[in-house]
């Protein structure tokens, strides 16, 4: 699992992404193009989904939002812990993960429409981790052209400043998550969810007439409060054996929007991103940016269902209230869910391969 986490940026598109371990296409699921009849292929698919979900749970803590709904599985003194966490947030007695200065400066420069590319390159070159990640991403299948990008300048030109900003955030968030030691399985799940929700949001954005890179950032960052909460739990001297996914999930659910707002202000994120981080579960209540809040809420729910292999309730998303706020007519919803599922499956296949 750790190797999967480390290798998220080393995306060599594997041979068998389209082979047996990858999720079959909708046509294959229906039995088209194969020797099996529909019933056999659906049964095989059901077994595959179940075993993937079990492996996911066995590897880590599972989707914490689904664990939070369980009535059992909490730690004995959960209530006392919740009270302590609430008090620490109220009194702000915790350290916020900091965004490295170079990354924040590079992000600000890249966000300026008249930015000086040479200045951005010079700045990034002072950060070896950022430099190597950007070169690697620029040469990944999604961006590489015939000739490899050999210099940082070529990499930045290839990615463009919008993608560059997303990449810097992605590197920063990953760095913040993995810096919380001792609760590795939880930090891996936070990262998995952030990355997947970002990719789902990006995948459905064009059908909603929204800008894909902005959608990716909203999805990637919307739950950053969970990183703050994880470091609070760590500073309470709690390790994985002292906690359960149900307890952590409930603490996340209760406090993550508030904790995330504090982190977003410290990181000087844009007013829209801060607003969505602070209020996305009650997306109708987000008066400033209801569409963006509904977008991440929908992407989050898609990830929740797909990561728990619960396809029946995935289809129930056709009735999701988020679609009303996004002004999507019932007849157009299935295509959006399919785009989200495809984005999820693409990343899932890539990352399971390199694990
Ligand atoms: Fe959330
Ligand atoms: Fe979320």
C-alpha cells in the first residue's frame, strides 16, 4: 500500500490496465465482445468487485465516511476524545500543517495570468522534490509528446500554468498527509480519497461546463480538514491501535469542514476554495458557491460508492440533490455518472498496478 502511495506520481501506464486486473468496460460488463453470456460475465464482475473491496479493506482502513456510519466499532472512550478534539479546535491549540514556502510562492506566481515563466522555473528549481515530480509528470503518458521534456523549463511549458498549479497543490497535499507519522493507514486513505475525488470532479467537469483543473483542485482540497484532524489525533499521542476507523470517521465527519477552513486560510487558498472547504456537505447552504460545493459533494459520493464497491447505491445517485443544484436534467445524469466512474476506474487501475 505504501508503495502505491509513493508511486502515485510514477504513472507508467501498465500493459494490463486494459487487461484482467483492470475494471472491465461497460460493454464487457454487459457481456458484449466476449464468449461469456451476460449472466456469467455479470457474476464474474460481481465477484471481482467484492474481492477488490475486500482487498481494499484488508490493505487499510476502508472508506472512513462509510465506516463512520456504523453503529458499532467505536473506541470505548470516544465521547471523551470527541470533546478534547472539539476543545482543541475551538481554542486552536494545534499546529497546522504548513505549505512549504517555495511551493506557496510558485503557486502564487503560476496563478498570475501574466506570470514570468522563467521566474517560476527558477523558483521551482530550488525545490528538488517539486522539480523531480514536475519532470516526471510532464513525461507521464497524459502529457508526454514524442520528445521527452528534459529540462524544468520544458516541463513547465508542457504542463501550462493551470496544470502546474494543480500539480504543486497535489505534491503539497501529499507531503502534508504523509508527514503525519504513526497513523499511516489513515493518512493513506485521506490521500486516496482526496486524489480520487479530485479526478472524479475533473472527469465530470466538462459535462457540467466547469473548468477541469479547477474542479480537480476543488475535489483534491475539499476535505483537507482531515489532515488537520489526523495531526490533532497524533498529538494526543494516539496510534492506529488506539483508534478504530469508525471513531476516526465520525471525528472527521463532525469537524473536518471547520478544521479545513482554518487550514485553507493559512494556506491562502482562493476565496472560492475556502468557501467550498468550509461548506460542502450542506451544499445548498453555501450561498456563495453552491455549484462548486455541489460538484465536490457529488464527486465525494461517487467515490464513496465506488470505493466500497456498492454499485447499487451508485445508481441511486441519479436522484442526487446535487444534480438539482448543478441544474442537470434527469436524462443527462447517467452520462455524468459514467464519466465519474470512468475517471475513478482509470486512476484505480493505474495505482493498483504500481502497488
Ligand atoms: Fe467533506
Ligand atoms: Fe469529501
